[in-house]
């Protein structure tokens, strides 16, 4: 009987942590001007089923060349470890301040950086891509099922880079929050 209560508690912790993970990624994607039509895919791939390993956007100039990239990488093994162990980190959520401010004190800084990159490098649009967890990526049948579920198709598009432009605003950052160490955010404008 005790094991049932323990399993329910672990399941609730995992679901809460997944929802917090999604909310943080969604907030940052909105701040980084990701297109509105991708949030349903993001929700289904993170909250409904934990099948997305990463979501990333290429920031393109008026010549359709990439001048920057933002990546969100999720380590699901680390996620489940934190959510399912008593010694793992607990997420304390305060209701008096926005979740994104609790995520990391540097979240405002990376939002400012991406806004500045878009302006200085004359970004005109974003191309968003997704990567599945290895179990799905390496299995053609599971890959097709995931594509059908998320309404996606495999991309063969090659991205060209505007090296001459991004050199004047060259940055490379990788950030990980103590609150969600399973989420790594990469920001690059010297591709």
C-alpha cells in the first residue's frame, strides 16, 4: 500500500516538473520571438509526451542567411532523476513573482541579448526545428509516428550562414539554471 502512495507522489512531481520546464521554455521562446504556430507542437512534445530532445531557431537576415541560433536542449534522464528522487532537487515555486524570474536571475539578460542580436543583425524571420529523443530519432517507425503526432515532417533544408554579418556581434553563450538543470540553453551569433 505504501508503494502506491510513493508512485503517485513521484508521478505528480514528474508532471509538475514537466509543466514548469514547458512554461519556462515557452516564456523564453515568446521573448525570443519564436513563431506563434509552434507552441502547440512544443506543448505536445514536452508535456503530452516527452519526445522532444531540443527545439532551436535560426535567426535569418533579409538574404535568408543565418546570423544567430537559439537552442533549448532537454536532458530527459537528468529530468527524471531530479523529479523521482527524494535527494534530488525540489522545485519551489513562488506565487508572488513570475516563474521566469524564479528560473534564473540571468533570464532577463539573455532576453536582452537576443533582442539586441535581432536588431543589430537585421533579423527578418526565424526557422524553427525540433529534434527527437534518440529512441525516436533512430527508429524510422517511431520517427514517423512522432511526426504524425506533432504534425511535423523531416527537414532537408540546408541553412546558409552570414559569417560576415555575425562577426560584428559575435557571442557564444551556454546557460543552465539551478532550478532546471536538465535544460541547457545555447545562444550563438557567430555561427
